[in-house]
């Protein structure tokens, strides 16, 4: 089973990593995991001032930082994985990566906001659930 683990470094993503290590691994024999982080694009003016190489470096540093705890958890559990990141709209990037990469499952954590807060603040998880053609497992 090929799993796209979309992580934002939050406590909710930590619970999803814990589920992956403790439950999913026990249920699936051939588990292939990709850690995936989506960074927010920089304003054009900021990117132009910093330069293309520095912008790429900053996005890579952000990805390294936000995937750090999931990476450590998977390594401690001896689960093989690769990792990558994208820059853009999180829900779109996750959905597109899942389809283009032929993943069997998207795993992500949810902050568990109320319906009102999700409407006001937006919810990446809700948008992935509505957009993604690949099954999505949400851990709360």
C-alpha cells in the first residue's frame, strides 16, 4: 500500500504519525510511505527581493522543520519512507500529488474545529476530502 502522509508538523499530524506507526503498519504488509508538506507561497515582491535560490532554500528549510517530528517517529519505528514538499494551495497540492503519484491512501491529521470555525477559517482537511479522488484517512 502506497500512503501519502500529508503533515503540517502539528500535534494533529503527530497523532496521524502515531496511528501510522501503531495501527496501519500492523494491518498492511507492504507499506510505502511518502511524507509530504505543502508550504505557503511567498509574496511576489518578497520572492523577487530574496532571489529564486534563496526562496527555494527557505521552502526546503520549512519542509525540513515541519516534517521533523514525523520523520523521527517513522525512523524510530523503522518504517521506510521518502519525503517531498510542494509550494502552493495545500488541499490542491495534496490532492494532485495523491492522484499523480498513484497513492492508495492519503493520511492526514485534523484539528477538529467546529463547523463554524472551519467555514470562517477554512479547513485543508475538508477541502482534501471534497477534492481528492484517492481515499483519505483523517486522524483526529
